[in-house]
């Protein structure tokens, strides 16, 4: 069941009505309803993996309790490492085993040794990277005595499996989400209205922007050897908007849906393409993952406390792991390393926190300097996305070689005018709403209802018009 | 609780406006279709109907044959033709004979994609209002992942001045020639993509058409429009065999133009359809046959 499907459009109102009308004022029944709905939602993908999800949830719940009641440090460590190793093993088997086996065979092959690795024919359980990270943060926080273990299994299971965030995040923290699950929830009209607006905007980003860009990006990437440099560059730009619309659209729908149930999830995107440098970009892109790595990897490794070399080493490590988290392919690793290289000057010269505020705050337009800073940051990310999208490293390098050919300055063979107009409208709305949580949160808020509702209807018509085939979200594969 | 009721009320009101608007457009479109059908009904001079897919749509110019109407549509499989004939009969349209387009591709399963598959959202909307309610629901279910586009196409087709719902002669190709690469692509789509089989659905509705015509005492004649020799030669034998078998079982009359000698400019690039020049030659030839044998 994807967010942009009719099934979800039926599922959501049913759960909403049951939640507020049938199980209202009974938090335990509400949570039970959320859990069963979430398991139903997940089972719609593949019911067999539901057992894996339940096992993973039960494991972290159990080891969490054991860590809390452990009488010795050694016992606490035992339960901690048991949970960590089983969680990582699941990820390793389902996501990385084949990659390591094949890479090992390739390396052996380079030394003239023929190895036929045993590979697994398994499909990746949807959302495994996300719910594993939920569980990991929970056990790490208990181990570090930041939180107490949860004693109500239903509440804990809702934290791991809450359907809006189950398959593609945001990656939640027990410190943020669990207290909300344990608290009485009352219907908040304004919150629900905001939720609906965010869902609408998310659907627009996914269906109108991402799916339309995908058509052209796929056509260009799949047949890159037959396109001019300018067309390839356009293809990379289309993919940049595709992945942004796709993933941030998903996050918007997730956040909006959670709000309908009175729950606030972590913000995942903050207009990343309006960043003035790469450090700012990474504070605005997939925020829940970046902050997860910062808190659970970067800081434990020493963070920036040990001098420049430690900062450099840790930054490289974070980006390497981040790339690897996205998928078992060298293309993701190169994508991660490329971003690490981009961010390095600001780490070395300590300028990584130069741009904390919103660009051109209070102004309609950015200054020329800001504009060029945003443009150059955008093109750096476009360049890195090429590896993210390519099927293999050699494809990625050939694609880049194709861009920097003499045909870079020719007229692209693909130039969809309607998509250019759509992107322009999209960027304008995003720019005007960049001070808000999501672009249309406050658009026309002080104007007449006619303008406000006109905008919502326009978005609805566009979603309706461009809706085709209930396309999957890219991040489901991670 | 009061808050949530206001919220639900407002959301319902917000959604009801487009729903009402779409319903009005759909009602208007439904009326338009009924009007077109009653137009056919009122025209007592029409004794012959040319029906089928793009082969007939592009190949038979009804204005050159008195007392006839071409009501063919591109990509119209026997499934849709069956319900179209049923609707026409139910609306009181009285004709003596139906000339149904019948070629080798008509029984290939590639057409099923246009009924219940990925292309249904583009083709099924043209027939939506002539389908019985049960089939309408089936169409909605088949297009559940593309519901927006499906409904939108129903509206778009309804607002289009072109006679989408019943069909008419249409051929935009003038003075074109068949070329091998287009013919190969066409053959690949219809017969050779490795998944192409005889379609059970198409065969079922072909027989249903036969039965429907018999029940209503309407003569059914099959028309196989010209094919380019290169294209014809590459059609796999299993399709040719099934094509002949259905004719034999149904004891049907066939007018076969496959081997009609035509000029090179008589075909469109895919070699599977005639150009407007080819349509004139085919229609003239058909008219000669009709004069000799059937229409007296």
C-alpha cells in the first residue's frame, strides 16, 4: 500500500475515524488500533516480512528491559551487543550479504583466483533500514542511560511500526516519539488541518514533480550513451528534482498523516536546494538520518573534539556509512565519499556553520551572491546524484564523461516545456514558503479563502491530472 | 469532539465540490453518448455498420458506401465491440448487416492490455458509458491504481468534439509508405514479443458477437483489410491457424483484402493499416463486392 494509491485513500480515513470516534479517550485502545493498522499496512507489502518486523521489535524490547534490570555492567553489555549484533546481522543478510560476496569474488578475480560466491536469492524487506535504526537508537539510548526501557510492548511496537514512518522514515528517536505515544492525545483542529495541507503538498511533490521528472530522468539514464552532453546534464537535473520530490514528498505525507493522529514526527527536509553550501545542504536533507549518524556515530567516535584530523576522519566515515546505508552498491559509496569531499573545506576551515538561518530571510529575492552560492551547491549535488542514480560505477563515470563532451553546449534533445513550467511553479512556491515547516503551510494564510482554497484545488487537480500508476517511492528500496 | 466534527464537515465540503463537478460532467457525457446512439437509431437509412478497430476505422470510408456507417475505433477489441453492439441493439438501432474487422492480431493477447491492463486507462474511458454496470465496476477495479487518470480520460473524451464513443472513419495518413523497421516494431508488439499468445478473452467475445448477431437476426460478415506483404509473411502460424479455425467453426463469411494489389503509398509505416489513399482503393473494392453479392 503506497501513500499515492486508492487503497491508502480508503485506509487512512477508516483508521482516522476509528481512532477518534471508536477508541477515543482510551490511549491504550488507540495505540492498539495504531499497531494493528500499522501491521496491516506493512502486511500489504509482503505479509511474510511482518514476522521479521515483529521479531526485531520483540528483540529490542526484550534486550532493552534486560539491560535496564542487568545487575552488572558485563550483563548489560551482553544484552546490548546481542541486540546490536542481531539487528546488524538482519541488515547484513538481507541487504549487504550479496554485495560483500560478489565484491570478494571480484577482488579474488583481480588476483587471478576464480571464486563462485554463494549468493542469496532474497528480496529486501521493505523499510528494514528504517525500523532497524529505530530499534538501534532505542537500545543505544538505554545503554547510555539516556532513557528508561519501555515496559509496555504495544507502546514500544507503535514506536517502531507506526505506519506513516514505517517504510521510509523519518527515522524517529525513542526520546521524541515514545513520550507522545504514552501521552493522552486530544484532537487538535489546527494540527489536523496542517496535516492535511502537508499531505496535499507531499502528494503534489511526489505525483506531479517526482513522477514527471522520473519519466525523463529514466529515459535519459537508461540510454545515456545515445544522448548529448546537454541532455545528460538535463537528465541529472531531472533526477535531482525526482529524488527530492519523491523522498521529501513521502516525508511530508508521513508527517501530515501522523498529525491527523495528534503525533508530531521529526522534520526530515528543510528546503535543501536553497542551501548556500554543502554543510547547510546536509542540515536540510534527510535530517533524521543525518542527525542519527551525528548522535550515534559521529559523537561516539569523538566528533570534532579531537582536532582537525579527527574531524576529517569522522566526517569521511559518516558519509561512507551514509552512502552504504542507502544500498549495497559502490555507486552509493562513491556518492557518500563525494559529499564528504565537498564538505571537507568547510570542516577544515571551520565554516560549516556559516549558514544556519534561512537564506534571504525577509526578502523576496536572494542577493546575487546568495543566488550563485545556491546554484553552485545545487550543481554539486546534481553531480553527486549521478552516482546515486547510476546502475554501476562505470555507468556513472561514462555518464559524467558524456556530460563534459563537446555536445554540452548543444540544444538538449529532450526539452519538455510543461515540465519546465511545473518545476518553475514548484520552486517558486517552495521559495515563498521556505520559512515554514513545509512550503504551503502559510501560503495565502492572510489572504481571502478564495485564494487559499483556489491553491488547494489547483494542487488537487494537478495531482488528479498527473496521477498515473501509483509509482513506488525511491526510498522504499533502502 | 466538536472540533473533529467541524474538521470532518469542512473536509467533506472541500471534497464534495470537485466530486459534484465531476458527476455533472459525467452526466453530461452520458447524455451525449445517448444522443449519438439515438442519432444512429433515428437514421433509418443506415442498413450496414462497419465495426472493429483501427483496421476498419482507417480502411473503410462509409461516405463512399450508401446506407452505411463506420463506427469503428482504434484499439477496439472484441470485448468492447460486443458491448457496443449490445448497446446499439438495446437502443433500437436496426441494421441488416454488420461488417466486423477481423485480422490475425484481433485474437492476440496484446489487446488484453487495452482492456484490463496498463493501457486500459486510455482505451476503456472511450467505452465507459456503453458498458453495463458490472463491466463499469470491473473497469474501475482494473484502473484502481490510475483512477485519477482514468476518470480524467472519461471526462476528456466526453468533452472532445470527436465522436469517441461510437467511432467514425478517420485516417490522417496521406501518401505514406510502409517501412521495415516500423513493421518489425508492430509485429513485435502484436505477435513476437515472446509473451504473445492467443487471447481467450478476445476469442470468447468474438463468439459472443456471433451469437448476439444471430439472436438479433443481423448478418455478420468479417472484413480483413489489406496488409503489407512483408508484414503478412511474418505473422506466426499459430495466429493464422486460430484465425481460420474461428471462421470455420462459426461458418462465417469473410471478405479478405490481404492480397489486394495496392500502390506503395497505400500503407502507413507499420504495414498493418492502409493510408487514406489505400482506404479509397479498399472501400471501392469493397463496394464492388457488396454490389455483386450482398446488397441488392
